[in-house]
């Protein structure tokens, strides 16, 4: 199994402020799948993504990605795992304001031994005419495209997306989802997409619902709809 968690538990705080966020979460995701993790605010979906991404430590259980058990990694080895395996896309784009689009992407290109072709990526993501602009000169959708290109240029095994359309209008959201679909098809990138949007689940291979820190549904989507045809985004 490409991504797997077993009896994953994660809490924050202690004493009166103790909160058990993940309560024994077990999931399995195949290589190349597009997977949605859905749930209400506070359900634990972003915490689960952060545990898989090595951004949060776990209390107990296991997390494995491509045969690597993340809970066993410390310091430099954990940084190497994130650099070599993962791309991150967030709701807020986290672009470097004084770097152009191309330079923002190059920052991550320099981190990897086997980057994707930056010119091809810029073209695929529709950024060719914007590549020498600064983030302040871009729309929200263009900034998110730049953030996606920056994450992808590393040629990651897994793309972790936390509310990637959360700050975008419905038309731009659809454009971004069409791009993610195209990237999955073209590069075979495994994708985990955390969202509260109920429509996005219709375009992916695998749907996981999390409620109060536990898996409430986990199924393969047999009736996928192209991202371009999604409604109510």
C-alpha cells in the first residue's frame, strides 16, 4: 500500500486544555489515486494531512508513505523525507512577495535532484505570460497556480492539498481542480485533497470522511465526474 496509517492518534494540549484530535485513524491509499478527505471544521482532516506530511508528530500508531515509516524519522531525515517525497498546497499561497512567479518556482526546483521541466510546468499551468510578474500583480487563481507549480516542480510522489480552492470563487475553483486532474493524469501524482466542499468528492477516485477524529466513511468512487462538470463549487 502506497500510503497507510494504522490506529493513528494525535492530541494537543494537556490537563484542562487536552484535546484528542485523531482517535485511531486507519486508512489505505493506492499509488496514483486522487483522494478527498472530507469533514467539518475541527473534524481532524487537516491534522491527518499534517501527520502524513511529517508536519505534526503523532502520539501513537504508524504512518507509512512509499514504504517509509514517518514516525521513525527525526531531524534531518524527516526534512529529507518531506523534500524528496512531498509537495504541499495550502489555501493561502505562501508565495515570496519579492520574487517573480518563475523565481518562486525555482526556489523549490533547486531543492530536488530530479525536478520537472520548469518551462513545461509553467506552460501546463497557464503561467507563461505571467512568469515574470510578482505575486501582487496576480489574481488569486494565478497565485494558486504558481503555488501548485512550486509544489510540483520537485516531482513529488505525493501532493498534499489543504483546502486548495478555499479562497477562490467557483469559476477559479473549477479551473484549479481541472488542473489538478490534468496533473494527476499526466504525471501520475498521488493526491490527498482536504476539503469541506461537498462537490469535489465527485471527481476523485477515493473518498474518506472524518468525523470527530474518526473515519465515518471510506469508499472508492465508481462514478467519477470530470472536474469541468462539477456543480456547486
